[in-house]
């Protein structure tokens, strides 16, 4: 009996190793096969700013009980009377393979989004009151295909973000504004900058825009986004962006997709450099040692017991604008993507430095 049990364990280990090996070799192909919905996009009625007067359409807002954006690790606390307003667009939390867009009441997607706010939006709660809307986000598989349905799903999601932002502006009054997002949220934020900030008086109220986890072409996108790229750590009215990879890094999947697209200016993004802000210094480009990292957020299951690891993760802008975090990053579980892509952890790897960065830019705003 014992021998039979050991045989079964050995077979399971071999199968697990084979699955892991297949993922390393064919991870992207497997994700495309199983994560991209097969059907058509269901046309969604447009949202209006008035819809976002309802508290239930926000994951975080200052008057919402249990606001996940107010979470902080031990030793930190949110400001009691923050002077700025923060509009935060969460990353993809809808993983359904049958629908292209998330229902607003999807419990699993909303629970994941709340976790993202704890690990990402919380970095800004020392400078601003945070609004983070629910929106009918595109499912994860929309980013793995060139099907027209993917763009349709993203367009539907973006309409919700625009409506939420218009409602946010009413609530924010005349306060300074920080814009932040990640991944799909950063994509929508980049479009929002083009449509709502560029060439508008609102641009003068923007302390900074954190367009993190989404590539921004310096020549094909930035000229239409209404703000310059952040060059200095005390600069305001500017855009920060980075994408994190451990070494050795394989960025081909992002570059192949990026180079095949057209930027906001109408020019091709092929061969263009991307904004790379070093989150450890707040400056454009360059390198910083691990000792400069004030605290990487090492999450547990629900962030209730998450801790900060100080001096663990370096950062260096490399090539066309990717952020390299060295060859020995902290153990962060199963969510590292193929190619040593630490996309999921773009904020948490530099949580304390991002917090300091927002405080520094807020202090410099208006001077």
C-alpha cells in the first residue's frame, strides 16, 4: 500500500513538473487558447455621470464604509484630512472566459479589485481622498488576442471610466488631483488624459498621473496626452510609467504587440521608446540599488497581514523603457507572468517609494 501511495505521489510530481515546463515554454499560447472568449461582445448601454452618484458603483470613495483604499501596512496610516483627490482605475480582475465584459455585480471580480486597491491605491492615501469606480472591465482574455471583439470590450469599459471620472470631478471640487491606474486601468487612464486633460484647464490641477503597467510611447503617445513625462522627483503636472521585469527578461510579447499598434498621434509605435520612470528615485531612467527601496509590499492572502520588505528590490530602466528589478526578486507566488514579467506587482514592489513620491510631488504642487 505504501509503495502504491509513493508511486501515485511520484506520478503527480512528474505531471506537475511537466505542466510547469509546458507553461514556461508555451504559457502565452496556452493562455490564448483557454482565456479568450469565443462569442460576440454583448453591446452595453452607455453609463452616465449621474449613474456614478450611486455609492454602490464605487469600490472606494471617502464616504464608503470598509473602504479598501484606506488599508496600510504596519507603521503607516491614511491622512485624516487629505488635501488632494485621487482617481484610481483598478487593473483587470475579471477572468471569465465566456463573457467579454464584467457585470458590475460580479462578486469574484469585485473582491479581486478590492484586493488590488489595498495593494496599489493605498499608496496614495497619505495625500488624497481616493475614488475608485467599478466599471464593466474587459476580461483578461481581451489582452491576449487581436480579435475585433477585444477592442469593442475595451471601448465599452472605457465609457464607464469616463462617466465615473466626470462624476468624480464634481465630488473633487477644486482640489488638486492625482490620477493613477494599473494595467487595464492605466490603458483607460491614458485615453482619459487625451480626452479630458489635454488642452483643458483641468491639466493645471493635475499633480501627477501614474500610468503604471501600460506602455506609453514617448513620440507616438505622449504629445497627445496633455502632460509631459516626469523627469525629476519634485516635478508636477507630469506622467509616471513603468513595467517591471526580473532578469533574464523576455519582453517580446509586449514589444511585438506594441510595435504593431498606432499611437495617439496617429504615428506607429514601432521602434519607439517608452516612458520609464524609476519608482525608487522618481526620476526618468537611471538605476537605483536595492538599498533605495523603502519597502516592497509582500502580500498575504488578503493583505491584512502584509509586510514591507525594506532594501530588497533594485530598479533600473533598460532598453526601450522596461524596468529591471534584478535577478533575485522576493518570492511573490504564482502570479509572475511568462518572460519573468512582474506586471502584477508593479505597485507593490515599490509601495513605500510610490507613497513618498506622491507626498513629494504634492508638497511641490503650486510652488
